[in-house]
C-alpha cells in the first residue's frame, strides 16, 4: 500500500531540487514546464518558499536557492568555512592581505569566512558576517560577473564590457578601489561550478591599486575553494 503524500509539499521539494541543480536559477515559466503545472501554482510555491528564505529571486527575477536552506543544516556554514580555510589562509599569507569567502544572501553579499595575514604590520579589518550590496565591492561584483552581468564601468581585466552588459565570455576576476572603505582596494573571483552556491573568493588591502599578480592569484584560490566545496 502506497503511503499518502502531500502533492504541494512534493512540488515544493521538487522546486528546491530543480533550483539546486542549476547555477543560473530558473524562471517561473521554466519551473512550470519542468513541474508540469501552470505558472500560478509556481508563483504560490515560490512565495511560500521565499517566506522561509529557502528560495530567493535575483535582480532579473530568476529563482535561486536561498541561504535559508543552509540554515536547515546547522553545520553547513562551519563546513563551508572549514573547506575554504586552507585556500584562504594560503591566499592571505601569500598576498599579505585579508582573504575572504563571500556568498550571496538575497541582494547582498555575505562574508562567511575571513582570514587575516599573520606577518603584515597592518591590514584591513574584515569580519565574518559583514554584508554589502552585490553591486558594490569586489566580492559582490565578482559574483555578478560570474552571472555574466557587470553593474559598473569595468576595469582593464573586464575586457571593456559596458555596465549591465550580459557577457558570453567569463570575467576571471574583478578589481575595485574605495567602494566599501576609503583607501581600500579589493580583488575577487567568482566561484565556478559549485551547484547551489553562488559566491566569490577575494582579498581586501590598503592600497591605491591592486598589484598585477593578485588577480590571477585570487582566481587560483577561488578554484581551490570551488574544488573543496564540490
């Protein structure tokens, strides 16, 4: 005898699984097609899941897994930090700057792991839990670049893309100066290929300009973190 089940709960869980299997989110129409239901049903499912922070909408209206999913498993954030720390520690010591892993939380960037260098006389104080808009600072802008959208006039490493342009060629890293703290520069690279997680790895330093070797180095660290999280 088949146990009685809830069709609505089943659909909601299927939505979460579908969103977890894509790096770029899904539209209401795409979800309706995959579930075999009409758009009204999907709107209701998403609205309920959003209330519990299990789903979020990006600026383009695409649905993505929300950080509330991480909250269901109390050890997920510590596990993410643990997985990222070796690469962040190596990056901080190599560059002599504060390194961080930043994840998306709605329309904000959230620092979930921070490592400061041990040998420098001074460095930027950056704390776990620090939030800022996605379209400001290297960490958030790198995440947007990973989606293929650059919200601000690009630097040399962004190949001359126009603000808001959707790109087909990936941006390897983003450089910023003074966007979150006067006198501070940042470099960050998006996490690529980690299902269900949008984020970036980067450094922040007190400098007028980011040294040339830093950009490729944060790309290397982002690759190491992505590999550790898969």
